């Protein structure tokens, strides 16, 4: 998608589909374990990024339950502190993702604040981590900060339009 210049050390973009920022409550369950609550930070047809306190490690297969979607069989691709990247075993159909995103079309002020908080926490973590983990955390921090600004502008614009 032409973002190669934004990535460290000339790395190429590995994602197969663009991700969209949102804030959804969900659960993850490893086989033989109980469910753990997570927050979905962004999503695409091929995967999502979550904030989770679970101890799941990369290459662990889990069941991800998001309201409005069928439970997804997924693999944890990476993990950095309380954040994880998840790949769906079967990509979501575009209309299914579009419906989910339409339901979440406008983030609340609280969700925008949470994105800013995530961005700040991740930025702090990235300053003290190893190079590989820091790159992942810097990417997450930047994405959350951009999403928070875009959604805050969109929310302000919606309020301004409704006052007319």
C-alpha cells in the first residue's frame, strides 16, 4: 500500500488488508482455559490487534468472540506487553466487516480518550524495550494516536453539523 517508507529499516508492510481503528469488548479463550476479556483496538478482514491481560504467547491458537461476529478461530502472531496481533484462520467477508464497522462508525469521547491513553502507554513502553519489540510498540502508538485525532475531529465535525 505504499507505506514502506513509514516502516523501520526498510521493512515491507506485511498486512494483507488495511486495519480500521475501533474499540470493542471481546473475549479470547485458549483450549482448556477460561475466557479472558480483551479490547479490540483495530481490525481488518485478516486479523485484529487487541489489548489483553492474558498470558497467551505467539503461535497460540485461540477462539476470539466479538459481539456481532461468529466466534473466530485465530492465531496470536505477536505479543508485546498487554498488546497482541491476531490473525484470523478464515478471513472475514468484506460485508461482515463493513457491517461491524458501520455499527462502530463513530467512536465516543471515552473511546477516543482510551485510544490516546493506549498511545501514551505504548509510547512509554517503546522507549524502554528491545529494538524488535519497540518497533511493534512504536507502530501501535502511532496508529492509536492517529486514530484518536481522526475520530476526535470526526466527532467535533458531527457536533458542529448537528448544531446548524
